[in-house]
C-alpha cells in the first residue's frame, strides 16, 4: 500500500511527501537498575526500580497486591541534550498497560536523543474512574515536585499517550487539576504541583467517550457498563478544549478498526478552533497499536515527524543526538515484571 500522509499545521498548510529515513543510534540503558535475570531479552534487562506514586497508602485501593500499587519508571539518558522530560502513558483499553512497546520502547527512543522519560504503570479494570485519572495526575505532579532531583525543568514536561493512554494523557491536558478529585488534599506536597502537561504527543488516541467514535472497551472500563451521560460528556476530551490546552502532536491511521480516526480528527479541529498549536499526521493505512511502527515500512516514518515537531517547538534542541531506528516492537509486557497493568491470564 502506498504511503500517504496528511500534514496539517496550524496555518493549514498541507504537504505531501514520501519519507523513508532511518537514523543510526544506540539505545540508552538507564543507570538506575534492578537485578537482571539472565533469561530476559536484552531489551528488558536493567530496568529502573519502580517509584511508587502513593508510598504511604494508595487511595481507593482494592487490595495490597502489586496490582494495587501504581508506579513510575524513570529512564535517564546517559547524556542529556535538554531539560525537557516526557511522561509516557501506554495504552491497553483501561484493561491492561502495554508497557513494552508503548512505554519502555518510547522511553529509550527519547533517551537516545538525550530526553528524560518516565513510564507510568497505572491501575486499570476492575478499577474505575476516578482511580486511573488520579494515577495520571499524581504521576505528572510527582515529576514537577521532583524536577530538581532529575535535572529537568518543571515547565517543560510533556505527556505521550497511546490509545487509551492517549485518553488519559489528553485528560491531563484538557482538564488538568480538575480532571478528578484530589485524594489526600493539598497537605500532600506532591499534590500541590500542577497536573497539566506543557505539551502532548498522542498516538492513535482514544479521545471521545460518547457517540459512534468512542472506543467502547475503554469507555466501559473507565466509566462502567452504564456510564453516566455527564461523565461521558466530560471525558469526551474534544469537547473540553480551550486556549489553555497544551500544544499537541497527533498520529493516527485512516483505517484504524479499533479506535476510529475521528477521535484524532475531532481533537485536531477543536485545538485549531481554540488557536492551540497542533500538528496532525494521518496515514492512509489500517493499523492500531504499532507503537513506533518499526516493522511497518508504510508507518515507520512517523517518529521522524515527531522528532521534527519537537525540534520545531523547542522541546528538543536541533543538535540533539540522532534518533535510533525504531526496530521491532518490544513485547507487550516484560517477563518477570509485575504491576497494575500486567495482563491477567
């Protein structure tokens, strides 16, 4: 299938081109490591230690197992090119967390270019709203509250969400501190930080919770089998965009059979009407969930477009190290890793 993508800028310029560019680079392994197992694939060796979001008791917890303890993984580049950081939120339909190819792989792609990344493993079904949203808010607040420790700028923290992770990411961008109730109150120092990101990267995102474009699985897992109409409206994030919504980069495919492309189109239109800088890339292809898409030649160019956007908007310096080739997808979940998003048998 011939590659065709539509590049839509705020100025409504449309450019057609074929891009097949791969850059050589080394994947960076974080310095903070847990014990490696000899039978693990190399991509999953030396993973960072988990940072528990609620070390003094998890609000709304249904139990005390690993599945009840949301956490972050800090991926630190060997050499930083910028004080920008990115919170990475994998997808999984609010049922599990695709932490391999939509989390760890993204983080290492960013690390190779000198960007600090944090991967979120958040609670999913049987948990329901507000828990998932609170975990995302807490993660963003944690990064801001601890920015100095990681050598990052609290005003230069973006979020990168895929599929249902794109819904959680866009919820942070659209609703910010009003996305969900604040457990623990402002007496908690982390909760005093802002939950709204400075920019958003959304890969084939779930945006709407109503109408024919809603991803039914994500909607039911987040809001319940018979969701309240007001909640569906609130978390149809295209309806909440305003001039304070962060600038956004969107990537999707026309023939996505899982999350209709209208999610990305409607969010783009809402941002454009609000005069928020936005860039949208739609490929004439049918796919959902391919991550960096290194094994699909027709889609493997999209990370270069993202890199160009990050440079254009000033989040990544123009002399940053070259991006690595996307390569094959990491497995959905690392062997021997436990956490809230681990797929259940």
